[in-house]
C-alpha cells in the first residue's frame, strides 16, 4: 500500500498547464525519445511545484497510464546478469578445452587448492604428487564404508582402497585372525566380509537357539564335584577321585583320563576332588586330603607336579595367562609357578589371620578374601597387603581383572540403612577404592569383572536379580529378574547376558532390550558357566555330594534313583553351524 502525503493536483489543471506550454511539452517529448522511457515519464510528470517528492510524480504517471520505470530497471538488471552468466560459461568452456597447466612447485598450497576446485577436470594433487606409502598412511584411518566410497573417486584411489595391508589391519582391529600375517590370505577384504557374515550368523543362532548340544558324561554313579573350562578345554572332578579332561576341538580320548600321582595310587578309598582349574597349558585338581596334582594339557596322563599341604584345600585359583597356581588351606596360602626349565617352584608363602575362602589370581598379584578382609599377595612382598577391610562386613564374592578388583560386601546392622549391600571396585595399582555400586537388600552371590566388556561389571544376587553397572558413571545399566532362586553365575559380552541360577536354569538375555531370549533347565544348581563367541559351557553340580540313598545299604534309595534319572550334567552348546 502507498500513501500520498501531499494534495494531488486535479487532472484538468494539469491539462490546462500542458496546453499553455506546448513548446515545453514538445521539447520534453523529443528529449524523452532520445534518452529513454524513464526521462520521458519524469518530464511529463513535472509539476509547477519542483519540491514535491518523486514518488508523487511516479503515482501521477501511473494514473495517466504510463509504464513504470521499475520495469525497465528490472529488465536492464536481467540483461546484465545474462551477459555475466554467458561470459562465465564461455570462460569455463575455454579452460576445459585448454591443456592442463602444470602446477609450479613454488605455488602456495592455497593457490593449488583453489585451482583444483575451479578446474573440474584437473587431477588432484593427492593422486599425482603424494607418495603411495603416505597416502596409505592416510587411508588406514578410514572405516569400511569410507574406503568403499573412496574406491569410487578415481582409479588411483581405488587401488589405495583395495590395498591388502589396509584390509589386513582392519581384520586385526576387529579381532579377526590374530597372529596371522599379510601373506596368509590373497584377499583380506573377502576374508573380513566372510568373518562378519559368520559373526552375524552366529549371533542370529544365539538369539534363536540354533545349534547343537553335546553332553560330557562320565561313568554313572560318580557324582560330579567341580568343573572348569578355558577355551576348548573342559576338566571335571568326581567323588571317586577321577579327573577327566576334554578337548572339544580334537576329542583326544587318550589324553582325557588324567592319572593321579603315584604317591596316591595305593590310597583307598580315594579322596573326593574338591577343586578343579584349567587354562591353556595346565590342569589342576585339589583333593580333600590336601594333595594337589598338576597336569599338562598337551601330554596329559601323568602329573607334572604334585604337592601336599596340611589340611583340606579351601580355595584354588589358576591364572588364565600363565601357569601360576594359588592354593589356600586353612590360614596358609602358597603361590607356585614353573621356572624357565619347567621345574615348579614355590614363589611365596603367607599366613593370614583368617581362613581364605575366595582367591583370584591376576598375575602378578593374587587377591584373597579372608572374612571381611581382602589381601593382595605378590611374590616380591614379604607379607600380604590389605586391600579392603570393614569390621563386621564379610566378603561374599570376589573377582579381579588385570587392573581392578571387584568385591561384594555384606552390610550388617546399622549399615543396612546406608543403601544395603554393595560392590566395591578397587584399583590394584593404587590400592584405593574407585567407586561403590549397588544397593541391594540381598547378598551379592557372584560378580564377573574379568570376562565383562570394557567399563562394565555384571553381578548376581540372592534376591534373584542380575545387575549390570557402568564403571565410568557408577550407574546401573540394567536389572533383570532372572531366576526363581539365587543367581549362582553370570557372564556378559557387548550384547547378551548369560546367567545361571540355583534352581538349575540357564537364561540368555539381550542386554539392550532386557528381554529373555531362551532358557534351559536342569535339576541341579548351575555352578559353572562360561561362553565365548560360538560356544557355551554349563555345569549343573549338586550341593550334596553323597546324597542319602546313594549307598546300597541305605534303607531309602529314592534320592539315589532320582540322581540316576537326572544326573549332574556338563553341556556344551555350539552355535556355529
């Protein structure tokens, strides 16, 4: 909307003035024809009042039916832009047709970059002047998707993106084919693709329980006492004193029966096996009479080391990385390890104020729980160091990694008002407490720190819940109502949780959704649980090793018949088909 601020002269007055001055109008008309439509319009719209605004004259011209000068201005601007566009287009076409100007070494990098941006057909300096080895160094920081995109840029980039060294390093980064060399495969890109497809298939089999189940069963009538597994090795001890080792990759029956030490061959009846441990190099069994036998997983048969300590062995721990053995009987603790020639030596011995119940070996330290105190034992220390102690608050579970130790502490009395039972996380390097997580009314029955994902801690409780904590924030990630009785064992990776309960259930959960994928049931409690990428090993071990009715002279054979119907089981689930 346009508003006029002055009084507009009448049309008759303007016509009278025009008739009184015909010569002026004629001159104005002739000048307007030579100068253009804009000057003609302005001269015709002249009024005697020379001080009136220009927009008044424009409005009067519009009323007289004349053309607006704005249209001519717009037309001129359009013409100017067209000429500018055609000149730029012709310049670009000329530059494309001209031969490529060679870049001087003295040009600045900015000028070189501007030239690469302006000239569309120019070969980038990355292709012609950057050495192949240096370009390969740059490409190694790209992901799979980025390498695929770079392969479509040019032939030179395609050669770089298909380099075998890049894909070999990517396989190593994603934890595939550890220990391999570049020459082991002609196409590491295809190898990575096959590994990822296989991983996706195994994950789908885990979720849908697709695979095979194998049962490791020994002679009937012999009660299972303890089970341990590591990678492909599974070792079990029985009430008869027998120890059996399975290699699930080769199933070598000749090496599966581990003979006792000749010093125990004439002992009748043979003592029960109380504890079993195994790693990739040795298998260890402790008996009720205090004897300990050590076998090699490669040779088997005869023990490579044997010793006896006074009293019954209460706890046994074996390092997963090296053949380092920690044994606890009563108040005494000893640490054994072979030297460079293979001869076993006792590294150190210590006496604690209370009996050891929960040892865990994390070389070069051994974490030991005795009552409400946790000790750290190292070969170079004269005495064990105290890591944690709170009077009247016993330790219920313990686990350790290479850098941290996690221990469940039972709160009693007035301490229950301070959030209930908790799990304390300590740094093994500094010996200081880093955080305390959990506030459960029930006792923590198991904790897994070593086999958990980075910065994650998984624990089970007698309140039948499985909890996952983030050690970076100290917050709870998920809490699952998992079992009808207390949780006995837990383990997790980046997407799933596997838990075992006292009622015999083995449950597989999806961590992100907190949903149960599937479960398996056995009569006896789950005392051992361990899985890797494609295999799950579980062991249901009865609490009563000599049940009533197990002897033929007992008057009630019901329990014995029930144990024969549902014996303790060692199950291996294989999801790689």
